[in-house]
């Protein structure tokens, strides 16, 4: 345990309160490329300590930045949190107790941790040069990000945990002006990737821009269509908000308890998958990460829960409390996985939707949505005819009842899914 946290614990043990200390420290390097030229290199550092105290059924929270506060600053931190607990209207339902935590492999890479900033910048310059070599009428932009961070949780119930993780983010964005078309690709990792990953990002963005430039609006269509994982992620996002424990508790979800049939698919949240940026061994409250079946064989089995809302709902935390040292925990997903099915959709001929946007305008409780198609295409006799600017409209609960997963999963950031066949409508 670091010196500042030890000092804070000594002060807290004099108080008649329950307490939880959450600390973070880390650094990142980000490199932004505009029109094949490295435009910005930025390095950031962060560190701080968040403190929650429970007093007579009420919760107080305060934080400080930095990891080397004076004794006086620590005393004031405790004083503020206790004072806020006394006047708080936020209910306190206790902190998690100590449990054995199984470490998730592959979420820390020493190469990222130890790479010099100048060397990372050199990689970004090579990435810009790669873009210049790949362009043929397009303008290409993108970014590389490298980061390392450590989270720690200590509480009055015996939890004492710390974990470091690393991150590499890669993106590419291609633009054609005449005819207009855009394409993009992004992916994230927990380890330093070979240069081929950067080449792949540029090639995918350019390929998509050229498809987009050829795309026209499709005639209205209603019937079976395929959603690629990127498009499905947007649709699942509308549905997923109904499974957040706080939304359920406050009546802002379609569901009040598990057991309702929603289709014939299986959807899980899994923070224990090795080598994924969405993975962790314990959440922001010290609850062990786990695999949670949210929808099993088409039936809602569980919700995404932190300790507080699990207590309110008479359930167990699923280890989905996310936070920074500056904030109290909030419920969120880790890695969302739609399990593969039996449909052979790799060579599907028909209407395929690759990307949509506008899910923030959907009504998650009614399920009604109207999403703009950023890119889709029709495959007929092996020939591909792209389209865009249609609207994918409907109701997410009705659409999911028709969902039939394909066989080959693909990862889009922290969302893993095969292509899926659904009944949909394009206008």
C-alpha cells in the first residue's frame, strides 16, 4: 500500500465511519495525424485519491489530486467526506467485503509501460508516412494512443487490491471529395501491436471511403437483412441500457426483474477475457470481475450491477462499478459478447448494413429507434452495390426477437459478435 493511502487509512481508523479509498495513477501519450502529417503529440499524467465514507446510512465523497499530499491535506480530505456524509441524501448500503480475486491475464504489457515517448512519437511519424504511401486521391488522418494506468481499492471491510493495465489505440479516417465518401476504422489493444496493424487500419478506412463514394440511397426495403457487428453494437446499446441496475431500480427500464423472454440469443458481459481493454480483475469497488449472462437462450437472466444497486434489488453485484478517483462509481459494461449461432452469413447475398449512427436519439424503454445508415451494401450474384443515408427504423425489442447470429465472431473495441440476420426496415 502506498504511503499516502497508509496515512489516510490511519486517519480513517480513528473515525467512527465505514470507508473506502480508491486511487489511480498513470500516463498516456497521444499522437494525432491530420492529412498524413503528425500535427500533435501530447503526453498526460494523472493521479489522485477518492474517498467514500458511510455514516448512519448516508454516503459522503471527496477527492484530492496527486499521490503525495501532506498530513494536513489528508486530514481535510477525511473531514470533507465526513461532513458531506452528515448532510448527504445519498443512501449508503455498505462496501463490498474481501473476496479472492482471480487475475485476468494479458492486460498489462511492459513494452507499452517502458516505451520512451520519443520512440512512440517515431511510431506515429512512421504511421503518417504509411498514410502518404497508401493514399490515392483520399486524404487520410488518424491517431495512435499509448497508456499505462494503475487502480487501487482499500476499504474497511478488508479489501486491499491494486492492478496495472496498458492500452494501445489505433484509428484511421479517409476522405474522398469528388464524389464524396468517408471511411473509418479504429481498434484498441492491451499490448504493443506490430506495424501490420497500422497498415490494416489504413487499408480498411480507404476501402470503406471508396465504397462510400460509390454509395447511393437505397429504395425503401423491408425484410431480412444482415447487421455487421459495428451496426449491431449500436442496436444492442439501445437494448443494453434496460439492463443497468440503476435504470431498473428507478423504473427507467422495460424490465423490473429477470425472466422476460426477448428473443433466442445469448448476450454476456465478461470482464475476465484475456488481453482485452475492457477486462479487469476487480471493479471500482473491489468486487471481482466475472462473466455475467445478461440474456441466456433469449431470456433476461441478470442485470449489470454495482454493490449499491445490487443491494437495492436484492441481488449480487456483477462487478460492473466503473469510476475514476474524481467520481463515485457508476454502472457500466466491460466486454459485451453476443454468442455465435448456426447461420452461415459470411457469403450472405442480400442487404447488409455495416454502420449506423444516432442511437442516442432512440427511446430505450419503448425501444423505438431511427438510425442513419452511414454505410451498407447489397450483394447480388457476388456483385457489391453500396448504399448510405437511408434510415434503419423500428423497435429494438421487435428486431431482437428476429435475431439469428452467424458463426464467425468479430471484435469491435469491447463488443464481440458475429454478423446477425434480422427482420428490418430501411426507409
